[in-house]
C-alpha cells in the first residue's frame, strides 16, 4: 500500500535548507506545502528554486512561523533556522501535534534540553535531530564492529570538528536578515549589523560538539556523565580581531567507563582530512583500534594487537563515507552521502509509529555535554556533571 505524503513546513530557508532539499525532495512521502523565514525574501527565493525542481508547483512563503502554522495544515516541520532559537519553535509545533526535526546542535542551554524532552514526553510527537555523520558508511562499519564485540572493551573515543573558513557569515544585516560573510572586525561597531548565530556561537565553538559526539556515542553506547573543557582565549589568532576561541577541547567520561576527547574550532587553518574534510575520529579498544585519516595524505587504518605480546599490525583500510551500495542520489548527496538518512528515518518513524534513531534523549545527550563544556571552559576547566534526561527526578 502506498504511504501518504507528509505535509511539511520548512522553518529557516537559507543554505542548509537548500542543500537538504536537493535530496529530500526525492523522498516519495516528502511534500513541502509552506516555508517560512524571518527574512521573507529568503523563503521566496527558496520556493522559486524549489519550483524549478518540482515542475512549477508553488507554495506560500511566510515571514512568521506562527502565521504559517495557523494557516497551514502540517504533519511535520523541518527546522533549519538559527539553532539557538529552534527549541521554542520545536516545542510549540509539538504542542500543536506537529512532528519535528531540528538541526544540530539540538539546544544551547540545559533549560532548552529540558523543554525539548518535556514536549516529546507530553505530546508523543516524533522528534529527531538531523545529525547525519552517524550515517557515514565507515561509522556504520565501526558501529557494527562494536556490536560484534570486535573492539573488546572500548576504553577511549576521540574526535574533532575543525572547520576553517577564511570568512564565516559572522554578521547579520538588521534590516534584511542577510548574513555577511566577512572576517572584518569593524562590523562589531557598525550599527546596521548584529552578530549572526555563528558570530555569537564561535566564542565557544565547543557548542558544535554534538556533531562529533553523535557518531562516537552511536558506536560506544552509554551517555556522557562528566565533562571538563579547555580552550584558547576568545580573541582569535587565526581570524584576528574576532571574538572567537580558535579551539576548545572537551575531556569527558561516559556511563560505560570510556574516556572521550573531542575538540571543535572554526577560525584557524587546521588542515583537511581525506573524505571527511573537517571531521576526524578514532576509537580504541582492548582488542582493536580504528582511526580515520588524519590528513589528505593519510588513510583510514585499523590496529590489531597480537595477544600476549606488545606487537600488532596497522592496516590501511578502504573505508568510505558514502555507501557504495546506496542509490546514486543518496550516495552523491551533501556531506559525503549522509544527508538523506535523517529524513528517511524521521518519515519512517512517523509512518510506523516507531522511535527515530536520533530521538530527543539521544539528541540532548549530545547537546548537554556541549553546553556544559562551554560553561566549564568559561570557568577555567572545572569538572561538571551532565544530567540524566532519561531518568529525571530519580536518584542515581
Ligand atoms: N548538520 C549539518 O551538517 C549542518 C550544516 C550546516 C548548518 N547546519 C545547521 O543548520 C541550521 C541553519 O544553518 P544555515 O547555515 O542555513 O544558517 P543561516 O544563518 O544561513 O540560516 C538561518 C536562516 O533561518 C532564518 N531564521 C532565523 N530565525 C528564524 C525564525 N524564528 N523563523 C524562521 N526563520 C528564521 C534566518 O533568517 C536565516 O535565513 C543551523 O542550525 C546549523 O547549525 C547543520
């Protein structure tokens, strides 16, 4: 039996929304019926582009989310607006009976994490965070190796998201909502501009830790219970004059007795990696270690120790990001062929009343350590405890 199309509203129609839509519109149950952006012309631009993809069909653009949900009958909203305002929209939508996908990072305060969990528990709506790197083929391979016990006891997981751009969209035109891609610090004093969400968040780039924790925790299991973080000062060396920390590194501990080290930064030339660009990972177990390529002249590799000796073998591996067996539009999609998977799982969860893989608990279990890491760094690296959102109100 053919499954019904979902009536979808988009919130925030800038670059991320455009790139997702290129593969999402090929899902047979995905039907965009409205789009909104506080900068209305962006919603209009989006729908114009979309029209050419879908053969002339147009939908109403809105400048206001509330107006859109009042006027349109929606099954789901996909939120790709400023990440630090997305929780209020997500919570409101769920209380209207609308399923929700939000972007990574899911939340920017512990209070927002609580609100998101409350909304899902109270409404029963489907919520998913659209973090996609956990669907890279090599991450799936590592996850399957862990499930088969091939690592032995995992003791350490490490990763980084170090994404340098010479000029990020750090400022926003107050009137038009357009972002200015610049590294010119004189914009701080320009009354026509305010810092964009990136401009605000890059003081503590570790807020983007969820992008790295999502795939790592999908391999190790467990939840982060303790976090401490160090960073350089919030006065960029790589992009002089901008109030950014070029790097922050969180040291964490999880409920399965595993140590994690994860860093993030956006404003210094860190060096790209093969296939994954700005992302890198390693996992160490008692029987095996795996590591992604550290640079574009390196390869992914696996170490297998010889039991009872201090010897072992490093082997170059041909792991990939895209799944060679996936359909071409998925394989060739953005972010190494990973972008389509969150939507696929979200729609599947709605149609079959199942829990999506990146559900609200999994999402806040990546967001809360990031929030506390930023706090820890601001307080010189103090050790902070991460709340357990699955067992709220229960004593440990
Ligand atoms: N998963 C990934 O790999 C990935 C990659 C890029 C961006 N992202 C996430 O996607 C989101 C958007 O990123 P972007 O680069 O497109 O950002 P952007 O700043 O270019 O776009 C955000 C858009 O949201 C609009 N907006 C802001 N507040 C709004 C509101 N209340 N209602 C409706 N629209 C609103 C803005 O006008 C803007 O057009 C962010 O959460 C970001 O973290 C994720």
